[in-house]
C-alpha cells in the first residue's frame, strides 16, 4: 500500500506529510472518484481508520503543530501500517462493519484538495465500550474492558498523560512514567479471512477531546 511504503520516509518538514504525496493522490482520484479526506479515501471508511504506528520503541509525543485529524494516519509522523481489510476482501474474505459513517469533512489550506489540512470532522454511529488502559508509555500497554475481557494489546498513537482531573489526554511532552486511565473503545467491525486464519476484531481507542467536550480524539488501535 502507498501509505505503508511512504510513511517511513523522512521529510524536512512534518507539515509536508500530505502535500508530498498530493500528486499521487490526484492520480488515484481519477480512478476512485471519491473524496480524499486527510490521506484516506471515503470509499474505504470505516476500515481505513484501522491503521497503527509501527514502532519497536516507545512512541513520542504528538506533533506540536496540527497535521491532520487524529483519525488520520497523517496526524502522526512515524511509520504506519494500514489495516488488512482491503487485502482480506480482495482474497475472498468478508467484512462485517460495526460502525457507520454519518458525516465526514476535511477543510484544506489553499487550493490543492490533496494538500495540507486545516481541520477535519468525522461522526460515526457505533458501539462504545468503556475500558481501562494499563501501562501507557510502556512498550506493551494493554486494555481491560468493562465486559471482563482483559489483556488486549493496544498500539498507541502517541505518548499519553493525565490531566488535572485524572483523565487520559494526548501528551504535549514526553512523559517519563507509565500512566493508567479510562478510555472508550469504538468497535469498527470484524474481518473474516477466506482461509483458516482467526477472525480479526477491529476497534479504536478514544479519549475526550480537550477542545470540544462533545467529541473524541483517537489515541490508538486495538
């Protein structure tokens, strides 16, 4: 996939993460004929939301400048692995989504519809599960759900911290200690490969937005 191959490359400026592949996106748009939303194609939602950072070390803090909405892979600067939904569907498997896209919008800076993003909004209808994130900012954080399921591994998007009220938030700096806190898990759906491989359950980890009390920020993928 383009994102898997492109994301490990180093850029002089983080803000060029989307503009650097805008020409490639324009070519794909001629064939796909659907909206391009901060590096994701609308036709691939909600499955294209299931990306994660590839890192063998501790993840750092979120970028200081705004790059993209947190649901986009372009919001972080590390190497990315996209989900396997398209591969599974292309090889005869099936997918059962649990979440539906109700509204999505991205506003770009300038005239290039495939360039830098100024803001973004995504509204989904789905099932939220209350959960507890253990060991954020360690190599192997896990999630315990309120339904008794424990030990789920989570790939976090960035370092996390506790705000004065004790809620998990995206860290502005690199915290030196592990933190635990409540999160919400949004179930995206279930993938069924065509062979004897086990089914794959996709979910996103969310925390309340600091700037919009009625919205969430993405902080990881389960």
